[in-house]
C-alpha cells in the first residue's frame, strides 16, 4: 500500500482528541494498538500515523489477519524458501521483510490463531524473522501498528489471545470514537462521499436528511454511512431526503423515532425487563456489544445502572432510586425540563427540544438522565408520541 496522505474528515471534539494522540505517538517508534468498533476507520488512522512519522517515505504494508486462511498467514507474514511446502517454487519475502525500514499494519489482530501469536511474539521480542523452511533468521527494522474491534483483555482472560503479546503490541493505545459520537462529522462525511463520486457529485442533503443522519446511531459506523448515503443517492434526483435514507436503513431500526440515543434505548430495555445481560441487550438494541458495553460502563460509574453477577452471568439493571437525603443535583437545563413537564403534565422529546431550543438528540439525552435519577417517568407510549411525566419532587437545584 502506498504511503500517500489520506484525509481524515471531521472536526468533532472526539475526532480532534484522537488525531492529537495519533500525531504525538507518530513521532516515536512505539508499537501502537488501535481499537474501535468495526467501520470506524482503523486502517485510515494507521496510515495517518505512518504518514506523520519519520518513516513516511518508507513502505507502509497492511495485512488483514482475518482475511487470510490460518494455514497461509504464517507464510504470508514470514515468507518462505523454495521447496518449503507444496507450491513453493521460489523464495518469497514475507510482509515483515517487505515493510523493512517502514511500517507493518496488522489489521484484525484479534483474529490471529493462537499458535501464530507465539511466533509473532518472538518476532517482536527478538527483532528478527525466520522464513518458513529457512535455517537462518533475518534481522528486522519495522514499526508495528495493529488494530482490532475485539476486546483483547477479555480474550486473554478466555485464553483466546496471549496476554504477553498484548503488552508487546500495546506500546501505546488509541481508541477510535464511534461515528455516533462524532456529531456533525456525520454530515461532513456524507457530503464527502457524494462529492467523491462523479455520478453523485451534484446531489445535496436536505435538512430532514441531515437531522436523520445525526439522530441515527450508526452501529456500522463510517462504512455503514457510506453504503447508505450512496444507496440513497441512487433514489434521489437533486437532493437526498429523509425518506430516501429510511428506505435503506436496517429494518431493525425504529426509523419513526431515530432520535432515541443508545443510552435511552438501554434505559427503556431495562425498564421493560428489570435486568438483562450484555448479550440480551445487544439482541434487543441491534447495536454492537462494544458500543453497549461502553455506555453501560459509563452509566454504572454515574450510578444510573447497577451491575450484579448471578450464576456466573453479569446482569445490568436500573439503579434503585436514591434514598431520602441522597438527592441528585440537576443542571439548570434539567430543572427547566422538569418545570416544563410539571407545567404541561406531560412532555415529548420534540416538545422539549422546541421549548429549550436544543436538538432532539440533546433533549433525548436529558430526558434519559432525568428518568435515570427518578425525576421523570416514561408514559409507556412509543415512537414520536412517547412522553414523560413528573415522577417525584425531591430533587435539589444547583
């Protein structure tokens, strides 16, 4: 793969923070482990780190460890000597050697077979590689970047990935933000995808299409956004409208009410079921487990959700309401939301957004927080008509 610069589009706070980390570590020779959900652009970030490094004019070689059969991956990485196996009619340099003086990017490292992990560990420890069928080793000068959407720490606990290899790969770790966390970057990316294609370059995005793009949670991240925006462009004439997008969104998604955040849908699922395991939440929400796990971790830390272990299975449930005397403190905007709800008896996301001059997504987040602390309660309706009413009045202001 060439080392020409690749543009990373967006200026959200989450993206800028991640790029700042990438720029800093690029100036070193530390191995970098890039993690994030599928479709967040891990190879693009690996290329960015290489382009920002002192090795920018040297080779950048990428390999997807999940795309090559296990029995062939060793020969692909280490190379082989003529006659090493059936079909080896000549010597061949492996990818480690091909990337010499440059960067080797091991994508989907979490899919690498355990036996090969031990050999990769030795290469990283000794700085040398032995081609299949060779007696002598070859010294290496190569920087290693790796990426995965898997939880390597959990895999190590399950004995599916070597813990010592994690330490070697993770000289520095970078977690990529999910697309749903990148705000207006979503619209910028959508426009960039359209402009990059001659057949769609003149097609624009209507305001309602932008609203839907911002509201949808994008479980497939950038890759899903690209697929859906280009498919919608086929149906559009001059502008893509929300109905064009809805035609191509997964059936499992509630397009009628796309403003529900992942956090709000977690709360709704736990309200209905009492307690659920992570795998059950994934099945209900049709959202990747890493995304749900990240939100649950935050919600547990904030006291909105409790975690318990029953018969060896971790279960999550809404935290019990605060006891009298332990009263949560609301922000000024949350106080306004409670006051408006009390005044009208009931309020929807749309009504709160219009009353406070905020986005529907922000209104959803505030309502979810107020439900979690026991200030408001949902009225049981679904979709755009879902409403909330005051549950109790013992919250203190700032």
